């Protein structure tokens, strides 16, 4: 089906092959539909753009791309005007609140100081937490080593008693004992 679409209009390209994100593709399709609707139902180029958009294609001829560019310019200008209006409204609200809150500034300063104190305490606690977490990991390592040593001692004690019964444990125990005493001397 996609091999038939480009043959119908050589200037149309699948919008999914343009390397755009899903959001960008959706905006592009919406823009094409808006351009097609603004161009009028009788216009050949607007009908072609509308048809291409409904098929997931983008018209890649200069007049279609120019119309699409102008559409996005108008959309951006509209967004810019709305942003400016909202920023003005924000400033009005801010000034109004500031005027009403003039007598609360001292209280606000005290609350800000309290906030900074709380944040300093949180920082200290986070440092303590990190230190304790590090120590906890060290203790876990020691505990694992101690458990391993206990298991080795239990195995050694179990094998020593079984070797004693076999008559071979005395020579091995002596070697193990002398090597550990040699380590203590150094």
C-alpha cells in the first residue's frame, strides 16, 4: 500500500520516515490539516494536502511546505501573545500580593530563616545517614567474615574429631598450629 501512495503523488513522503517523534508527527499532521482547511475546499493544493495528511504523508513541494511554515509561524505568534498576556497577569498578581503582604515580610523572613535551619539539620542528618550506612556495610562485611570463620572452625573441628578417630589428625593439626604461630611472630 505504501508503494502505491508515493506513485499517486511524487511530492508526498510518509511522515513516519522523516525521523520525527510521535508528538512531532502529530503536530505536523494537525498543521497540514489546518493548512488544508484554511486553503479552502476548492483548492487543488489544499485537497492534495488534506488527502496526504489523512494518509500519513507530508507534501514536500515548496508551496505546501511554505504554507505549512506560515501556519506554524502564526501558531507560534499566537502562543507568544498568550505568553506575554499571562506574564503581564502574573506581574499584576505578584504586585497585588506583595502590596497586601508588606506587613508580613518580617514573618516571612523569620520563616525563611527557620527553613534554612531545617535544611541545615536535614543536611546533617543525611550526612549522618550516609556515614551510618557506610559503617553498616562494613559491619555486614565483618559479620560475613566472622560467620565464614565460624563455619570453617566448625568444619575444622568436625574434621579434626573425625581424623583423630582415623589416626591422621595429629600431624595435620600440628602443621596448622605451627603455621599460625609463625604468623603471630612476624
